[in-house]
C-alpha cells in the first residue's frame, strides 16, 4: 500500500482505507479558498485528467431509507444527471441535498466530502465511466487532499452500484 505520510492520515476516509489495507496514494495540494470548483482545482493542481477526478454529491430522493439521501460519485469534468440517478436507485426524482444537510450527514465539509468513511452508510452510485480507468481520485476528507485508488475498490468500499449518472458539461 502506497501512502504519503503527513498528508491527512487522520481523516475518516484515510482511516477506512488503512483499516481495510486497500491500495491508495494520497495527493495533497494547496487549496485556494477563492476556488469555485473544488474538483477541477484538484485536477489542475495535481496534473490529473479531470475524467479521473471524481466529486461526491448528496442527493435527496423519495426513497424511504436514510431519509432519501443518496451519494452520487461523478467526474468533476461533468455534471450529475439527477434523472439518471433517480432511475438508478428506483426513485421517481432526485434533487441535490442542502449543503448543510450533506455536511451533517457525512461528517465532512462541502469541497472535502469523501465517499469513504462517512458518518452514515448511504446508498451510493458511482458513474460507470469511472470503471474505465486504472485509478481514480476522490476527496480524502478535507479540502486540499485527494486519495487515488482503484475504481473497483471504491465501489467495493462504498457498497456502490455503477450506472451512467454523469453527463459531460
């Protein structure tokens, strides 16, 4: 397992990876507080194709489980297709969750929400385009920290399904 020391070992996301022995690489960068797109900032500063950098979004659906909250993981180079997400989880509709609710539910701040190590396990859908890559990057649990791992490990660790829920900008 590769790991860069001192880059965020204390986050629940990193602890979850270490607990399971999952291969990962930490990528720390200097976050600019004026940045408006956290994922695109990470891709640019780390020199990584934005198709490999994934953002974690919470959506509200009409599912009864977990108050209808669902995690969607899509490339930062595109957008979440809310209709496709709703269909993927058997819901009639989906809307983006309120940021304050997303923070309370996951235990992370917006811009640093990791799909790993969340306070509560939620239904999760990974855009199927992520599976085309050998490795992808997701938030490591704080702004300025991404973690690289195999997309199949991401799916396994989050107990996710994969579906076409992302769309290009």
